[in-house]
């Protein structure tokens, strides 16, 4: 139970009121009994009731109006009951009436105020003295027993108040000592709690690092196991192919021997071909001479044809003469016919002769025409023959040139054949060397097959070891999750106990506001601007539409944990982007969630926030609450706790290509440094993107 001074003040007032009420009832009943017995008049009893109950009800009204913790109630009690007590002392006959104050005064010890108790003692003593004076002067009670009673009353009251004051002093002193002891213990507790908080955060940081390393190692082990499986399969294929290659190499060796033999034959054939080429060269020279002779003969044929043409012209001329003779004979026959007609009977014989001459002339003429036609055809044929002979002569000339060129080429072939023979000899030597190398290759392949068998066995062993490591990583991850749950529960208990709260927040921490139902569950991100007595000021991105009593959820990222408040009041400060959040409860502590990671190798630029130094590297993996990059710069060995900004080239989410981070680890892999960083708050866009890829199975995650 927490200490609240007003709450205990209220309890003291309530207890005092109850005692006052009980005592007032008892005294009223007792005084009423005495009045009924005739000891006191009725008017005196009325005064008694007024003095008894008016202060009581006045105090009751005070408590109701000003609150039960009002400090003035004790003065109302002392003054009101003191007046009533004085009246009672002056009017009663009871020698022990002075003790009626003691039950009420004993209750005043609850207030543990020495000065107040001393004041009450002085006032009480004065009341008794007033009652003694009243009795001496008005009632005449001055006997020896009365005087002894008066002395006893004063002494008893004084001693009682001395005892009350000493008791209060003792209580105050013991409470002070107890308070000091509690403060010392509380200081130690607070120091211990702070150490526990620091240790918890450190453990959580370490667990986060170990968790990431274990996750990455598990991912690496998965890859190794998969690689081992593939390598084992490839090893079997390699062994089969090696055996096959060994057989093929043996075949190649035998084939090389055959090739070497064939090459020897080729050398011999090439030499013989050289000789044949020489013979061909001689034959071509003879062919050239023959073609030359053909050219001369063609020239003679041309001359003969020319003479034939000339003779043919002569025949044509003679044929023309025959034609003329035929014409004259025909004319002569016509004349003879005419003369025979004139001669009559005497000329009949001549007419027959003339008819025969004419008939002969006609036949001669017809023959001459046929000869002419034949000669015309002969002339045409002769022209064609002449053209053919001329074309033949031209072709013979071209053939002569080509044959001459062929002779030259054959001579070159002969030279090339000789050179080819030399090259083939070189090839023969090289093939023999290849044969020797192949034999050595066969031996090497046998050794490789043996080594592959050994490697295969080693791979199987490595596969088993990797699987064991994987199971250990899974067990480690389970233990880490358990430790993380325990730490989270501890931090939640610390938060509930009041040791984690608003005091842990500092300006610059990332914050998120989630508006309640009615606003669509909108989220607004920003950061803590400043702390207030009962809340904080936030700087948010985006404009919030708020009413005077808008409630929301608040999350502030404090390292590896989230401080969460529900149903808190948010107000617009009228300053752009600035809002006031009123906090009236302790936060719930939640561990930042674990998200799947995506492997990436994009180049990146790293800038140190404090110094502005720039380094280069490449991304290794990323998740919704952290990322890791690889670099060659040894600067990051001592960079734990540094704040950085990373710019990622060709990032699949362009809006998130530049991220802020906090370095939480750095591992050295032979001069290559793997640096792990934590985002200042969970990134929802990256989370959604990776989860979509994970749902499609497009990427392996760790």
C-alpha cells in the first residue's frame, strides 16, 4: 500500500469523530439520568446538550464540506469538546469528571503533533483551574478533601499530557528512525532496481544480439545443410561422371593410338600425293601444248571455212549463170513454138522439139531454184558454223588461260603438300605427347575418384554435425525465448511496481499514437519532445482531428521494450505538429516483437550521426525492427551504441531506402565486419513487404 498523508489524516479524523460521537452519547445519557434523578435542572441539561452536540455537528459539516482529510477538524474537536468539558467540570458533582477528557485526548495521539498536544494540555489544565476557581468561589467547595481532589485532578491531567507528549515524541522519533531506515532501504532498493533495470536492458540487448546471431546462424546452418545435401548429390554425380570420364579417357587413349597410326598413313599418302601433283604438273604442261595446237588448228579451220565461203560464192555465181541460160532457153523455146505455129503442119516436129526444150528449160530453172535455196541454207549454216567456231576458239582461249593458272595452282599445291607433310609430322609428335598426357590423366582421375570418396565421407560427417548444430541452435533459441519471456515479465513487474515509467523517457525517443475506435484505428508516428509533470509533449507527423476528450493509446520505444499506455487523454497544443498527452497510470511493458528477416546484398552508405563520417558497405539482411550490413572498415569494432543513418541503393521499398539505426553488435570475420543495428521503432512497411514475400515463398528468411 502506498503512503498518502491525506488518506491517513482522513482516517485519524474519522476515528476521532467516532470516539467523540460515542463519548457524547454516553455523557448525554449519563447527564440525562442524573437530571431525571433531580441532580440537575432541565435548563442546565439543555445547555449541556447544546454544548455537547453543536461542536460535533459543526465538525461533521466541516468534514463533509472540506473533505475528511481537512486538518481543521482537530481544532474543532479540541475547542468544541474543551468548552463542553469545562461546562461539565463546573456543573457536575463527580470527582472523576476531569477524566472525561482522557479518552478523546488519547485519540489526539493519532495526529502525532507534539506542539498541538502541549497546547491541548495547557488548555485542559486551564479548564480544570477554571472549574476549581468556580467551585471555590461560587459553590464553596473548599474542604480539605476537595482541595486534595483539585490537586489530584491537576496533577493527573498534567502527568497524562506529559505521558502523551513523551509518547508522541517517542513515536515521532521511532517513526523518524524507521523512516530513515526505510529511506536507506528504499534507496538501496531503488539503486538495486536501477541496477536490475540496467541489467535487464543489458540482458535484453545481449539476448537480442544472441537471438539475432542464433537466428542468422540457424539460417546459415540451414543453408549449409541444404548445400551439404546438394553437394552430396553432386558428389555422387561427380563420382559417376569421374568413373565415366575414366572409361572415356581409356577409350580416348586407344583412339589416340589409332589416330596416330592414321596420321602416319596420312603422312605417307601426302608424300605420294606430292608426287602425283608433280606428275599432274607435267601433264598440265603437255595439255597446254595440246591446247596451243588446237588453237592453231582452229585458225586453219577458220581459213578453210573462209575458202569454202569463197567457193560457195562462186557456186552462187555459176548458179546465176545457169539461171540466165535457163531463161534464154525458155525464151528460145517460146520463139520456136511461135514459129512452129506459123509453119503449121510443117512445123509440128519443130513444135515438139520446142516443147521439149521448154520443158527442159523449166526443169533446169526449177533445179536452179532448188540449188539456190540449198545454197541459201548452206550460207546460213556456214554463218552459224563460223560463229560457233569463233565462240569455240574464244572458249579454247579461256580454257588455255585457266589451264595455265591451274598448272600454277598445282605447283603451289605441291609445295603446300610438302609443308602439310611437315605439319602432320609435328601433329604426330603432339598426339604422341597427348597420348602420354592422357595416360597420366587417367592416373590422376583415379586419384581424384579416391579423393572424392574421402570428401564424400567428410561431407556426410559435416552434414551430421551441421544438423546437430542446427538442433542446438534451435534449443538455444528456445532457451533465449524463455529467458526473454522471464526478463519481459520482470520488466512488466518493475513497471507495475512503479520502477519503470515516465522517468525513463527522454526527448527524442520514438512514439506512436493509436486513436481509439471512432477514428478508424489510425496510427501517427513521431517522437517525444519534452516531459511534463503528468505527461509528455509529442511531435507527430500528420494532423490529428481531436476533441476536448479524445482518448488514445500511446507507445514509446525505450530500447528493446515498448512502454504502452491505454486510454490516455491527448490534446492539441495549437502548435503545428505538437500534442500534449496526459498520463495518469503506469505503463505496460512489452518486449519488441521478433520479425522474419530478408537477405539482401544491396550496396549501402553508412553515416555516423555524431561525427558525420561516411563509410561504405553492403546490406546483409533486414527486418521490421533491425538490419545488418557488411563492411571492411574496422571503425565499427568500437561502434556499439553509435547512432547511424544508412542509405540503401536500389531498395525494393524506395520510401524506406534511408533508415536510422542504433548499433548493437559487431562481429569480425577475418577483416570483414558484420554490424547489427536496431531501428528506433518497428517499421510497418518493411514488415508488410517481407510478410508478403514470405507468403509467396519468394525468399528464404531467417
